[in-house]
């Protein structure tokens, strides 16, 4: 079965069917066990002991695609997982925190991705994202080396406004958008990682 296939990847599905959507997917909770998993999984396991996995497919045809997984309590969208932290940290500390979880500050690649995130955010908080201008030359850089594309930016009107403000937050001002702020200011943050495929 699919659960057996998942178990063969080096884990144990202790809660078998946490939720069941007849036409779409199973959701299972996957616990690591043994030492059979691959390099990314074993590094990942140091911080995350449980994954929530989805497998899309047609039940009646007994066809199932691969399992795509996010750490327990992370949010899943497209091929990424997200962790929203309301703990207040500087930009650098926020990135370090993501890094300890095998993730990085979020890279916003599309309006759809930003809309998914803002649906889950608190309008009274500012959230650091993985965009900064390290040298104060208005050369914006994404933390994962994604090229900065002026056509996929969501700056608030009038932003970015000050060369001393070299780190970017996502916040709400009548609508959600970006603002450059001082990197040392402490704010909430969003981490992103690629989904794990089993
Ligand atoms: Ca992204
Ligand atoms: Ca600003």
C-alpha cells in the first residue's frame, strides 16, 4: 500500500490517516525511524521529527503520485513549506533561525505566493522576508540568489524610501506590500523551504 511505500523510505506512519479527502489526497503523519533515509532527510531530522505528507491521486484507480511533505505545523503551498514566526528578531537573526530549520527567509516569487502567505498573517505585525540591499546601493538581493525582478515586486507606494533601510518586511497598509526598514529592527518573520518528496 501507499503507507507501506512511505514506511520503506525510513519512517513510521504512526497516525495512519489523520484526514481523508475522498477525491484528492491522504494526509498522513510521518515519523522518522531507523537510518535508511537519504542525506537531506537525515539532516532535516535533526530539527524536525515529524512530517505531514500529502499524496494526490485517484483512489478508485489506485493511482497515487509521490508523497510531498512539510514539517508538522508548517504551511504548504505549491512546492514550498512555510513557517510563520511571531518571535521578534533582527533580519539576520531571523535568517539564522530559518537556517537552523533547514530553511531560509521567504523568497516571494509570485503574487499567488504572497497572497497565500498574507492569508495566514496578522495585519498588525511586520514580517521579514529574504530580500535585502546589503551594501546600501539599492541592489536588492534575494537570500536564495533568485534574480530580483522589478516586474515581480510588491512595494508599498513610496517604498523603498531610505538608503539606510536595507532589509525588507511584508506588512499591511490598506493592502499587503513591502517596506524597507533597518535590518537591526526586530520583527516577525517567515521561513520557506522546498517540500520534501518521499
Ligand atoms: Ca518562494
Ligand atoms: Ca521604508
